[in-house]
């Protein structure tokens, strides 16, 4: 029978010297000095301890035992003669009386060195995720995730929110992404869908009399991966409040999030409430994005009136021209070329630049085209010697987007970015409707269940493209954490809102029967939001990829390489759910 461990591998200190202990863990490495002397490092979830083997008998027990095997070591703690300040247990070592092999690693060569797994190919790491997670640097991210979720849950409960879990098997709903469908065995030809979000359920909870709801909600969307988005499955801090508006939602998150970021984040400064509020149109005009990074102090200036028709072809009449001033610019021409090149790769649009020379005139870049407009340009942007200006031109949204990318690239390189903080902001006053890029038709801009500003009269009397909604995004350091809204709780307003995009009252009743029906029985005004847990932990940890903070993430192709998902299933399984696969490669 295996004796239980008395201590973890991160627990023993000088005060334990002389004690008889048993520690268990993974055989990380061994340094052999002679036939009867070796230094072994044992690692468990908590840390590492050095074990000093001083007999040939114990050395023989380890013959042929590969690293990453699990061992139990029973022995005595003594003070190390050569201490290791880099180890929490570096003042002591364990001299074993016995070493037991609890489980062997049968492979002499591992797919990667555990302590350097982050340097390995990502797909290899995900295939052997159980080894990758043994790396303390990787494991610590999962511990961090657990601590952050625990802190969020505690704070929400303290604010009288009730944690309620909503269904995973539900009906398909047009939420903006593709559903994952689950065929029904007992209802041939019909399907469940995994929820893209608990949107309808949480609104129905409000109509049911629940005052404050939250959950750490799993969401499922069949969409492509990005650095800040995991394909398939993600989690969000989902919340909803009855008899509440936009300011109520803001005040809750402004109390909940900054302390968590400040306590667990790599930066110890986080925005204090109230967070800055920026209207959507202002964000696009000043930052070139609805996800501004407020750590960067660069802003966009419109110079269309000054430079239009100056002779530089992109600045021709009809194009918008946006400028980004960078004071005290020190970068080399090579660095400038790389910024312009990276901008073109990201946006498929070219940018240009000029600089103010020591004599106060424009030099470099496209300065030759601006000679006749030089003084007006310098005065408008309040330029001084050493300043540089980067510019973009095209249709309004194109020029804004390119200028926004320039800000993002220039900020970290030019000393115009405070890198050691978490800066939150709210983007508010989103348009209710927009013309879809793919469809060319009128579509909802954000959440279709949002309340239009101006209510029913705005829907009936205003141009749809001029209607604003009570919709808002929470942004931190240039990353969108969440979208939220004051909900449309009035069936008459809901029907009119959907009529504008071509859906009839019967369509609304058919697509959203439960919510529509619930609202017909007197629903309270309500509002909510759902910050992404994965994205928050990514920012808190300072990671570039969201996959680093998810225990078992899919790869960029939405594959679970460790489990082999998605996988084929048997003909009998398909028959049970009345499914036939056609057009697949066999």
C-alpha cells in the first residue's frame, strides 16, 4: 500500500530539517555525480524539491526509469550546503530512505521538454496537452483562470446576483454566428442547437421575476479562430438586471472588474470608475476603431479640407484624409518602412508619412506634394521640428481603419503608450442598423434585442441608419471584452424593430416564441452584458493567445488534437439520430 505524502514539493523549509517526510511527484531530471551520488528534482502541482541520492542501492532503483515517471520518496529533510535562491525549497533537500516508482513513463524521449513546452509547436503541445500542463508556466495560467473566476463569482454574489445555469440543449437562434446542431433521436429530422449565448434565457428570467442573474456561461459558436477568440467553445460572465438601464450595468462592472485585474494582473494599475465613455462615431473618428487602446495617447485628425486635391493621387477630391501626429519622432527610415508595410498587410491599404525638419518645414515621405499646403498643415496639427505625421486616405471607413492601425503600431514604438496599466472604456451609442458588407441589405448592427434610443417613435419616424441603440461594448487595452445592451422588452417595439429588417410579426413569433410570449405578460425593463472570461484572463496574464489560458483548447482549425475531435461516428450512431452523411470523402 502506498503511504500518503506528508508534504507537497513546495512545502518543506528550514524548520522541517530533521523531519521524516514522504513526498510524491514527477521525476523531472537527475544529475549523476558518481555511482552512489546523484541529485534528483521531484516536481508536483505545487513546486519542486531536490532529492539527494547517496547509496548505490537507491541509484539502482532508478536504473531505466525515464523522466516524467511518478515517484514516492520517503526520507529525512536536511539543510542544503549549497542553497538555490531560485527554488522556494532551495534551502533544504530530502535524503531518501526509499524511493518507490508509482507509475512509469514508458518513453525515453518526450515530444518536448516539459519545462520548455511553450517553445514547441502549438499543435504538438495540444496533442500532448497533459504533458504541456505539467509545465509550471502553463499550469499557472490555469490556476490563474480558476482564481479569477472565483473572484468574479464572489463579487457578483456579494452584489446580490443569483447564479442560475441555463440549458445547453436549446433551439437554433439567429445570433450572428453559425450554430452547432445536435440531431434529436426521438424527433426525427429535428435538431437542438448549442447556445451561442444564454441571451433569450436570461431575458426570460427577467420576465420571470428574477431580479439579478449571472453565471459563468459556456457559449458555442462555429466560427474561425483568432488570437483573442477560441473556436467552438468559450465562457463569459453572463449577467442581467431587471428594472435597470445602461448606467446600472456600468456601475456593477466598474466595481467588479478593476479589483480583479489589479490583484491578479501583470499590471497593478487598472482604471478606476467611472470608465471613460466614448460614442461609437467618436471612437471611429478619433481612434479609427471601436476597440481603442487608451494606453496610447495618439489620436486621429481629419485633414481632408487642407490636403484634398494637393496632387498626391490618394488625396484626390472625394476621399477622406486622416492624420496621426507623433511628437518627438525618433524612429529610423527602416522602421518607418516596416510600419507602412505592416499597415498595408493588415488593411490592404497604403499609408504615407512626412516629418518636420529642423528648419520647421516638411521633409521625407510625400512632403513634395504638400509644399503649397505646408503652412496650413503645420498650423492645423500644431507641428514642431522632430514631429512626424502618418496619413491614410480613401472612403471614410477605410481611412479611419488604416489610421487606427497606424495608431496601434506607432504607440508601442514611439513612447506614446503606457504599457503598465489596464485601461477600460465603454463604447456607447452604436447604430441600431447598418448595411451588411456581404448582403448589401439593412441589418442589425449589434444585438437585435436592443432597445432603440427614442423607442417606437424613432423606429417609425427616423431613417433606420440614423437610429442609435442602447448598446455598449466594454473595451480593455484595445481588446473587446463584451457587448451588452438595454433590452427591448416591449413586444410592439420588438415587432417594429424586426419589421425594418424585413421580418413580419409572425416571423418574430416563430423565431423567438418563448421570449415574445413572455414579454406579452408584462416584462420589466432590463439590461445586461457578458464579458468574455477567456479574454479577461488572457489580458490579466499578459498572454498574446487565448489558447494559453484555456485548459483544453482547440487549435486554429477547430480540432481537439488530444481527444481526436471532431471524429467519425459509427453507422449505427448516425442511424439512431436519422442522419445520413453525403458528399464526404471516404
